């Protein structure tokens, strides 16, 4: 089966950098995804990793190490609007569904 | 349409009643997914459609839950004999194919409350 672990909450200051970690146990997966979800809203797609390494998209980067079962989402130049939950998800091999973690609630303080 | 549309946005029903939740995916998206999300949790997979057929219904919790997509576009999630434990936000998502490489687009969800 799959098990995904993320910290429950994190706090950071506007303008800073924050790293949100995700560890997983799975027998195989098609890819690892990160989604952002503001309170009361739908999740929105941020990034996708299938190979080891860093994927950069503006202020957001995501890293994957398949051998270590580990990913992180890096947010730079934090803004107040980045206060949200960040969901890590894997898509198990042979399926098109996601298994989501419980999400990390990020609070950005002025 | 421009995005994934879900109706109603809120539904309150009495225990034991039947409910239908509707999802209108992005035009041209062949893959459609239903998830449900309880407070403080990540979305939990229910069912995946490729076209008209349910390609994976392994997440449906029991036989009270059923979903259809008769013309390969709009989908309806049907819940019979609702229970208080069914209260959650039901999210629909679509993608152009089933590959999910570019991620899904989620709708805003239907908040179901069973009283």
C-alpha cells in the first residue's frame, strides 16, 4: 500500500523561504504531485516529478528522490497569499488515481 | 466550459435520504475523477472514468455509492441511504487524458452535510 507523511503545520515569515517535506512508502508510482489548497477552495496543481531531481517553476520548486522515498516543495519569497494547505500526492503504478497526504497548513506572517 | 463545475455547492440532507451530486468537466477532457475530502484530511479517491466507463471504482466505500457518466461528459455521483459519516466535501476533477502528467483540474466541490 501507500503511506504519505507530511508535517501538519508550518509557519514562516513574508519574504522568507520555506521547505515542506513529504515522505512516502509505495511499491511504485507514476509520479509525485504537489497541490495548493486555500481554505474552502479546490486544490490547484503546482508541480509534478517523475524523475529524481529538482523541478523549478517560478517561486515554487519541487524535488524528488525515489531511492529515499522523499520529496519537498520549496517556496521562495513568501507572500501572504501563499498561506494555504499544501498536499503531496502519489499516483501508484498502473493507476490514474492519486493517494494524497493529509496536507501541510502553511501560515505566512507579516 | 472554462472550468470544472459542480452542483450544488452545498447540500444538506437527512440521514437515510438519497442524494445526487453533479459534475460538469472541462470540455474535451476524457478523464473524470471523484474524490471526497473530510475536514483536515487530503482528498480520498472514489472513482475514475475514462470516457463513459468506470475504469477504476476501487475507492467507492460501499454499495450505497454509485456514479455514472452516460455520454462521456457530465457525471453524477449518487449516494443512497445517506449516513452522517458521508458528510464531506465531494470533489470532481478532470484531465485531458488519464495520464495526469499535467495534473488534474478540480471543481470547487459539493459540501454534503447529513443531519
